[in-house]
C-alpha cells in the first residue's frame, strides 16, 4: 500500500519484523499468525475419496472434481456419486414407458424427442 515518504523507513522496519510472505499463496501474514495460517489454509486433509488435498482447496474439489460428489440422474432425479452417474444413466435411460399418445413403449432417454415423431 502507499506509505507517506516521511513514514516509509519506520514502516519498512515494522513490516520486516512483523510481516512474513506465505511461500505458498504469497499473502502477507503477521508472523505471529503464520503457523495458524499454514494449518488452516495449507494443511493437508483427506477428502472422502481418499485424495490428499490442501484444506483451502477442499471445497472446490468437493464441488467440482471429487468422484464422490453428489450428482442427479437426468432421467429419474435420484442422487448418487458422480463416479456412478454414467453407468446409472445408461441403465436408467434404457427403461421404457408407454406413450399416452401412440401407445408404444419408448425409452426414457428418447421421451423428449418422441412427441415430434409420435402419432
């Protein structure tokens, strides 16, 4: 930040004694809080998928990369692990339901397009 020229030398001495730059995230952290910062932000934790990851990255991992994150089937809206979603949707989309218009059995994965060819 900007420091008045008259105070610069004193400010620089104060900073060099009391502030440290984190070697991982380059944030300026008071030296007295560096241990806490390292544990709370950069400590290793284990996700439910058994992957070791930095604590500060865990929420993003759980939301978008974890194979065990919750996912909804596009056909039946059941919630299951993302890693099982593709196999489930292949099976679930191949089920059939009777069309109320033409009476034919139509695969669930084709129900959206069926009204265009129904009849």
